[in-house]
C-alpha cells in the first residue's frame, strides 16, 4: 500500500469524523435552544451553516496539501477542523411568531416566554445579552433620518422657464430641490418650459409642464369650436360661454342673425366684442354694435377672429368692472385629473363702468379687464395689500360679497362646474395631439400644465367664461416708474402670494419621488351641495387633507390646489361623449404620429362598424368624406397635413347619427351610434380572437360569446373606453333631462 493511498485514507476518515461531529454539535445546539428558559418552545433550527463549515474544511485541507511540506496532512486537517469548530454557528432561528433571528448579528433578539414579546439588545463578549433601551419613537426617528439623507434630490430644468423663472426659483428653494438653470445632458426629473411643449426637443423621460397642442387648442377659434360642439349636445350645461361666431367664415351668418334679431325687436341694441384668434394681453380687442363695424373682414386683409356677445351687466365692485384669473392644473389626461387653486386674482378696470353706448365703445379702461392694458392707465393702483388696489386676491372679493349676504359657496360651485366642463370639452382633441407627439410605446415624457381661466361674474352672480390661457403670466413683479423716465421691476405681494403657491404645489403633486395617491371615491350624483361644502377653503388657514397623496412637511403649508376631477366623476362623466368619438377617430388613424384620417381609414371605420346600407352606399361615404374634409381644410389654413381632422370627423359622425336614428334628439342619436360602433368593434375583436383558437377549443364554446363589461379582463384593448368615461347606469335618464348641473 503506497504512502499516497495511506494519506488519502486518513483524510477520508477525518472528513467522515468531522461530518459526524457537525451533526452531533447541531443536535446539541438544538437541544440547548429548545431547553433554554429564555427561548420559545418549540424552536426550529437549521444546520446548513454547519454543513457549509464542513465543506469549507474539506476545501481548506485540499489547499493545504497542495502547498507542499509546510506541515503534515494530518496536522493541517486537524488545524482546519479546529478552526471551523471554533467558528460561531451560522444559523437562523425561526421563532413561533415567524420572525427570523440572526444568531451572529450584534443586535440580538430574544423572545420572552409566555409574552410574545421580543427583547432586542447587544451581546457582550461574555455571551450576556444587554437589552437595548431605545424607545420605539427614537428608533423610528433615526430610521426616518437615514431615509431622508438617502433620498435623491428632485432635479428641475429651468433653462426655458422665461417669465415664470422667479416664482419657480422661489418654489424650488421652498421644496429644497435642485435647480438646473442651464440644463444638462443627463435626463432631469422635471422640465419647466415657458411657452410650448416643444421648447426643448428630444426629451425622452421625466415630466414636462406643457401638453402638446395646448396652445393650438386654446386659440380663440379652436376653443369656441370645442365648446360649440358641446353646446350642440348639452345646451343647458354649456350656457356659460357667450354666443360666438368665427370670422371670416361665419360673417354672413353673423350679419344675418343680428339683422333678423333687430327686425323682430327694434329696441334691441346688442354689443359685441371682437377678439383676434391669436391675440393676447388685450391686443386687438375692440367693441362693435353692428356687423358693419367689423374691421377688415373680407378679401386679402381678412383676419381670423371670434366675435362674441358682450356681457352688458357685469358684477361691479366700487363701481368698477373686474374679472377673475383662476389657476387650473391638468395633472393628467389619462386618467383625467383636474386641480383648481383655492386662491386667484381679481383684476379691475381703472375707470367706472357704464353700459356700452356709441360714445364709450372705445374706452378700453372701462370695458376691458386685461391687466396689461389697465396697468398703462394713470388710475392704476399698485397696492401692498391683497384687499385693495387694481389687482386683489379673489378671496377678498368673496369675503366682501359674503358680508352682503351672497351665497359664496354657490358662486364657488358654479365656477368649479364651469372649469370641469370646459376641460372636458378640450380633452378629446388634446388626446389626438398627445398621441401624435408621444405615440404609445414611444419613449417620451409625461405632461402636466397650469392653465389660466378668465371668468366674469354677471350681476346675478352667474360665472361666464371669457377665455382660457395656455401660458398665464406667472410673473411675481411688476414694472414701476421709480424716477422720471426710469422703470424697473419691483415685487408684487399679491402675485407672489398666489402664484408661488400654485407653482410650488404643482411641483409637489408631480413629485416623481412621491407615492402616487389613490383616486378618492367619487361622490354620488346629487344636488351639488357636495361641491359647495367641499371647495370653499379660500383665505382660511390650510388644513392637511387626507387623500391628497402629498407628504406635508413641517415647513410647508398644505396644498393650495384642490382636486375636483375624478373626485366628482359621477356628476360630470355623462358629458364625455365626444371623448369616446375621439377614441374611435384615433383607432382608425392607422399610422402613429398623425392627426388626420385618410379616405381609406374612414371607409374602414364605416365597414368595421357596419354603418353602410342600401341607403348609404360606400360611394356615398366617399362623397361625404370629400365634402366635409374639403370644407374643414378651407377653414383651417394652418393645417399640418391633408386628411380629415377630428372636428371634421365629429361632424361626419353627427351626420351619420342623424341619418340612422332620425326620431331621437341629437344627443340620443349620437349616443346610440356610439354604442352601436363600440359593440360592433368589440364583436369583431372577439371573432378574430376566436378564429385564432384551435378547432377543439372552438367546438367547446357553448353558444355565442358574451362581450365582457368594459374595463374587465378579456375586453379588447382597442375598443376599451377610458376608465372614467364608461357609460354609467343613470346615463339614459340623464339624457332625458334629469341631469344635475
């Protein structure tokens, strides 16, 4: 027998004996733990650590042999076994409460028998556990401090902020975030643009404070068309917008209607206000009393504009006309989330108001409330108080009205209803713009935007929508003559109080590090009392609101922005019919990043929804497409591409609804055609899905498949309606005149 064979035999015997010793040690350890008075019984222990130690011992013995003759194999093996045996057990003890305790950790946790409590402490060198006397609050505070230190700062790119820069800087400092005034190549969390979504190109992540297409949608003509579509379906709900005509396309219609109205009532002396389509800050606005007074409305010098009925009996404060600038945050389009600022601005004219006459039509300081116009008047009053001057807080006006017995809760309720309805009118086309710039599946940012609503209160306290601004001024200083001929910007206390809060709390709501809040339960359809009681918190000390989803630090007040949608979904969801039409339009566009429907897409829509018949042939469909598209292309001279735009598709959809359901009112006609199209498309999806199954699977189907409810698993994603836009059960009665405004 060779020496090598003897050495190998000795090593194998030592390995066997070491394994047996490990099992015996594990058994002894289990016995000690189970019989210990300070341990729970029974206790489950694992011996995986001992086995790992034995395996490590074998590996060490093999390495020691390969090193040469530094020591005999027997001595090396013996030394390794002793070293492994001296190591503490790498075991994890599971208590009866299911908690895992690491026996080797410096923090020891011992379960106190009969109490279910765990004693935590440190083990000294002699094996005695010293209890840890830190209170639970102390440990929680220390853990919270560690998390706060590790939290990554939110980065905000302010390189394109323009006039909102100063208010944005103050907001970022209050939030203790990181401002990047020059931008950077690495992606930021938030990009704050001053004008448009496209201010900074090639953004593939983060959040941008502008929506694609918002500027285009809030031009005077497009806003009027969007609201007019809703007025056709819901005339009573959208009576807050003055009757409007689009120039020059509807000049003849405007002239004819006014002439007929005057012929029927000779005492009628209406006044109209003309607003250029792309105008801002009151530029180009003027009043007329007859269509013949319009300036340059035909020929090569025609200007695109909107002419509206002028509100002749506004609410006056100190004999002055004023309007309300209210800030509204659209946090998301899908799902739709709307927040309204609890505080706004009241902007006053600088000359006492008189009803319009031929003599005072040109007195802009009397009739127009635009700040940029009135600030040029010698009567404009800059005040350090929020309750006086030519620009005040809206809450100061409300408190003044309340002192005269006005139900300001009802005023707020009507304003909130106006805002929600206006946004619902804008959403369909905004979604078309959004999918054109950020198609599904394409890398891109998410969007949010602050809008400026200009609202006028009539003498009877009914709110009227004047316009909506895509880029409301967020400047917190105003220009003032500090010496003869020398002007400079000085701080404006009123602007700072309102605008900084709006920007700061907008950032808090879109904080990427913040856990997304759950949607609050939608309130039931009622008489509007919920709106009145819930929204009136202006000017009062803010209280932390559960459900806002924002952690309110001790250095920041609670949110000045109040969520109104989807909070009141059930009260306004029935108005989202046009949004469902837009979903059909987007479905048949066919090509991503496009906003126009081609003739093939329109024919596919008719075919898939089974709308053709003996009375509506495909040739008639082609003629309908050509006529409507040609007319709308002529009205939209700045169109980016050829084809049928959404507004043209809506007109075609209304025509098809009226043709198919002649006996119903327009609203029911459109709703019936919508339901027909959605059912046909869903059935087609199910047929295609069934055709892809194996023949055996098809034979087991019992009867025709029932379409799953919208939003349930199995419903085709292509025809799935937005979660907050599905028809509710009370929708049909609502269409018969039982809706609550």
